[in-house]
């Protein structure tokens, strides 16, 4: 699962971190009975948001004989429990458990089948969502009565962590595995998707159709999936395996632009792991109002609607490409081999996380992959509450707490260290051994260690003990001294954190513009000293040049060192670290500014060009003077639209009026990033021209960057013709505000909506608050903010109603808000 992007932005701005409780030991689920096969027949009561179901569940005792069965079943009405549709069985149903008395004592490997007739009612599920997965009802009816304008009617399911038992009875733990078959009866106008292969479709006399999906291999219950709706199905393939994309019809022409790299990803990952894609198909569906980022349901991944993009966004970059890779890689790590317990979640998520790096490295080169790894590192380092958490955690307050930057980002960074320590050939051979040894099984981190040790012959306990079963990371203070007589440089590394770590470390020593790389072994002691030879006094000593070791380093480099480092170090991390330091002194050091400008204009990687441009301090007259001509050229002719857009933003800071002509000219670009930058620039110099551009945009779902420019234009010009589109995304724009001033402009839009008669817009804002609230409910700053917005909305609507007491629309809006307020608990 890829967590929602919005969540990460919220957390990045936290001023208060809630203390975590790790006092509770979380054992693996005890295996009394094992799932063997699950057969379901389901139909849907759309108006009442219910599922009418029948389940045939085949099981066998795991080891010890048993005469009873306990199944997970949340928010259900149980009508009947029998032995394979025949003999009635005694049962009780309470606390989301069905306890069944079997007809006899069953021995190990003696199979039996229980039949259950039931109704699943998602509204009666009491378990709550989390920051990563903001709802846990398992089964979701989207606009089931067709009341919401512009929103399709859909049904989709979300099983992770233990929510599949909200729509069918099962043993809802990740260490269970079962094959499955599902008969889904739906209105004939809709398409369906589930795990495995569509075996048949039967039209019924009442205008419905029954689709039969069959999945013969074994996977965990949380990976079961159903999707229903009016989707366009765009077909693709990898070799003889179907690869399909289920999108809203508006996005059908662009589905292959969004998802079209999937076959190449399957080919790459299959070859890299020397383990061909193990399933009979691969489908991806985009669902409305999805409760997270994306989910790796076996052969049937579900994505949030942000995956759907238009050409104006895709020309800048496919912002969802990393997520597409992430969910696909889960089909080896997560679906084929599955975490044995939520404590070991990282054996799913760290690999999916690292697959993003692997794909970028393969497709776009090392710099792009390293840029992505830097972002992942920052996500981990951002939260100080990440540092005390073990990667594999047997103590946590709630299983949902495992979906964090430790299991994901830190886990991926640790795999990168392991890959570099073992070498590519050994690392990927070890992964192949792990997959083949544990295919279709539940696994722990220990099994990963054993598989790698078997291949390499190396003992890896030291690595796993400190990185998997402990916490934190090295914090290093580095000092240097040079001995001309001995022709050596002494490097002292002091670990300031506890516990201490041991690890291999690269150190580059530069002489005559060239580096000699030395690998040293840092012991788990407070201080380590290394003496490295040189012929002439080094121009630079660069510790951890690739940032392979997850660490925080403080050293003694000066501005001259960083200028040299940028110019001579090939590594992405060394270049961008140098620029970050040089940006701090650009107004006082001419050479630092020139290096920054050179990077902006000429660095081989566009991501560093963007970074260098963004760091220019255009409030300084000297920087303005030297950067303007460079930025003009970049804005007009750089090969990457995102670089052009960043240059335009800086030109607006230099003199928006001076560059109004350029903004008008480039606003015709198909790039949404460029168009947004031009609109924003014109707002400061020619707001009428900005309005004309906005009026010409007919895309109702233009993505965050362009939408932000549209919102700012609406505020400046007090034009509210696009309020419906704006209202759907206003909270996300607030979350991504770069300043309080910017956030306040978005709040002004909310005030406008709530002060007047805007029924759909009001509902959009309120629905967004209710949807986002579970992600931040443990963080007092944001819960207080959301409650304040909700209560303020209620007061403003009451005031509007007092002016028009007979306005039924306003009455309905007041009632809608009043019903939503209790949900913010």
C-alpha cells in the first residue's frame, strides 16, 4: 500500500507530535484453523448501502484437533450458519466474531466447509481508520443513490489491515492464505473487477448481470478485492498476460499515458528478480474517494483518483509513476510472500518502497533515483518520533501505527544499504532465494536474513540486529587533520547518538581534481579514527559521498570546499548538498552565487536545475542582477517544463510587470506547470490577463498546481465561477500552503462558500473535512483547525439562512453540516 500523499504533507507541518505507546506486545495470530478456499456470492443494495452475501469457507485444523471455529465478521447480520449448506451449526455472534460449534472434532488436514448467509452493513462497522488508511469499513458505496453531481456511482473494497471481514466472514489475519472465487451480481451497465480471472458473465432477467471471478492461487484475506462501476477498460498486455486499466471515461484517452509503463515494469522486475510475474493478470482501477493512496490487491490494484491525470500534467511528469511501480512490486513482496504479522510489515512495504528507486534508476538514470531517495530520507528524518521506533516492532498501540515512515521510507533506505554492502549480484540472487523459498507463505524479517546469508555466505545478524530490530541511525561529527610529513589525512568520526552503529563507510579523497575512494569500517564505538594516504594535500575529503549510510553528518567543510564538491563530485547527493550549503551564503560570496547559477543553467540533471533555481534569493539586488538573464533563457528554452516553470516563478519575484509579456506568451504552453506559473506571475501585474487565461481552461480536474493558480485568481478577481472544482480540493491546497498568508487566501474561499447558497460546494468541503479528519485525529493542531472550520461553516450557514429563512437549499446545507459535526470526535 502506498499511503496518501496528503497525509505526508500534513505531518510535515506538525508542531506537536503525539507520544506513541509501545507497551503492548503484539503476537502473531495463533493458527487454530487454516483457510483453504473461500467462495462468495454477493449482490448489492445500493440505496441502503448493504451487501447481501453467501460464503462457503473451507478450512482445516492447523495442527491440533478442534471442534470449533471463530471467524471475523464486522458490522454484519448473520442469517444462517450450516455445514456446507446442509446441517445447521450452533453459533454465537458478538464483538465482531462468529463462534461456531462444529459437528465433530476435526483432525489435522481434515477439511470441512462452513456456509454462512449474511448481510454486510458498512455503516455499522465500529473500527476506525488511521493516518495511513483513513477509514476501516472495508466496503465502500460511492454516490450509491446518484445524489452527488459529477460523481460516478462505484463500489470498491479496502482490506488492509483487517477490513475484508467487513464484507465477508473470514480469518482476517495476514498469516492466513486462501484461494477464492466470487460471483458478483451488479446492474448490467457496470463493469466489475476482482482478483484472478473473469470466467463467465451471465445476464439476469431483472437487468442485472452475474460475473464469476476465480483466483486459484493462495493469498491473504486482506488482499481480496471487488470493484464495480462505469469504468472504461483500456487493454494492454505483458507477453500473454492481460494488463488492463480501469479509469473514468473522461480519462480513457490518457490511460496508457498514465499506466502505460506497467508492462515494461513487469518485464524489468521479473528480470531483476529472476522470478517472472507470478499471477494470471494485472489490472489497475482508479476509485473515487479512496481512503488511502493505493492498494496492492492481488492482480487488482486500486488507486486513488489523483492517479488520473491529463496531458497538461503528464507533459510535466507522471506524478503517479512511483506509486504504480510500488503497487506492482508488492505482487512479489506482499502478495506472493506476505508479512506474517503487522509487526513485520516492513517485509512488504520496504521492498515496495525501494522498487520506486529501482524503477527510476532503470528508466531515468541514477540522478533521478537518488533524488527520489533523498525525498524518502527527508520523510523519515522529518518526524522526530520516527527515531525511537524499531523497524520490526512487536510493541505498538495499534496495528495501523505500523504504516509510517519507518516501515516504508526507512525500510527502503535500509535495503539500499544492504544492496550496496552485498553487491548487486548477491543482493538480487538473495531476493530470488527469498521469494522461491517462501512463495505463497507468510514471512518474517528473519527469513530475509537467512535467504541472503545462504546465498552470500555472510553473517548478517549484526546488520539486522541494529537496523531491523533496533532503532535510530548514526549521527556523525566529522573532523579532519592533515600530516604533511606522513602524507596522510586523519579523519575522526564521533557517533553522538545511542545506540552506536557499525557499518562500512565510503570516503573520497580528492587530489588534482580526481577522487580515490576508500572504504573503512566504522565500529560501534563513540569515536573512530582513520588515516588515509595522499600524495598532495587533498582538495576535498568527502565522507559518505553517495549518502548510502542513513545518517546525519556534521563536518568542517567551508565554502571553498563546497564549491569544489559541486564542480567535481559526480554523485547527486554530493552535488545537491553542496548547493544547499552554497545557497546560504549566495548574498555574501560571489563564487557561491556563480556556482549556484551555473547549476541552475547547466547541471545535467533537471532536478538539480530546479533545486538551484528555487534557492536563488531574489530579494537581494545582486542576485537579481546576475540571475535575470539566465532565468529568462531557462524559462523560454529549457528542455524540461518543470525547470521552465520554476524559472518563471523566480522572474515573477524579480519584476512581475517587466515579464508580463513573457508570461502571456508562455501561458499558451500545454504544460500545466508553466501555465500555472504564468497565471500567478500575471496576477501581480495584469490580473485581467490572468483571468482570461483561467477562463480559457476547460479542464474541470486540472491537478493541484494549476488548480492553485485558479484559486488564487478567483480570490484576487473575486470570480467564483469554478467554485465546485475548487471546493473539492481546497483542504489539500491549504495543507500544501507554503505560508500562512497563502493558507489564509484559501480560507477566504471557504468563507465565501459558507456565506452563501452553494449546496454542492458546501458538501464538497464538509466531505473533505470528514475524510481527512481520521488522518490527523491524533494531532491536536489539526483536529482543532478542522473542528474550527466545521463549526465556523455551521455558523456562517446559519447566518445565511437567517437572511433567507425560507431557503430550503440553505436549510439542507445547515442540516448536512450539523450531521457531520459529531463525526469529528
